[in-house]
């Protein structure tokens, strides 16, 4: 579908998603959710349940730094799980693949790259320009 946007030249949007596309993206989101959940749990377990006492202070400090890094990564994965859950909930409301900023369809290429995305590429670019003050 072609449309004119206020801030952009003529834009090519992918056609609306059909039932095969929706099933594909839902399966991808479910698979990604399982992978991220497993990685997050593994990192938290490694960070929290490593209890071997280390005699050297340097080794202890190194372990603490590693634990902090693992927990930071796990927190990013927790946030990603929230985004994936939000995208999965959109299947129930019929809003999957619709930009939250413009209500226009999100292109299939963008959804292939990030099926949990909330915005079309053009709206996301507009948000980032506004964030930078431009």
C-alpha cells in the first residue's frame, strides 16, 4: 500500500498481514519468548547461586563484577520478555502488526527483523528525531 506521510516522501508499506503471516509471527514470538526466558533464567542462576567461597579478594571482586554483568543482561532480557508478551497480547485484540503511533500497518520486513516492535520504521525514526530535538 502506498501513502504520503507528512514528514516523508512517498512510502511503500507492505500489504496487510494475512492469517498465514499472523501464524508465522506468533510462532516466532513464542519461540523467541522461550529462548529469552531460558537465557534469562540461566544467567540469574549463574549470578545468584554461585556460592563457592573464593580465598582471594581479587577473585571475589572479579566474581562480583561478573555477577553484576549477568544480572544486568538478565534485566535487559526481562524487559525484552515484556515487549514480546505485549506483542503476543496484540494477537488477541487484532492489533498485531499495527503501528501504535500511526495505526498504519508495520512493514513485514520490520516485523521479520523485530516481531515485537511497536512502531513502523518511519514513526520510530520520527520519535528518535523528536527525542534529539530535531
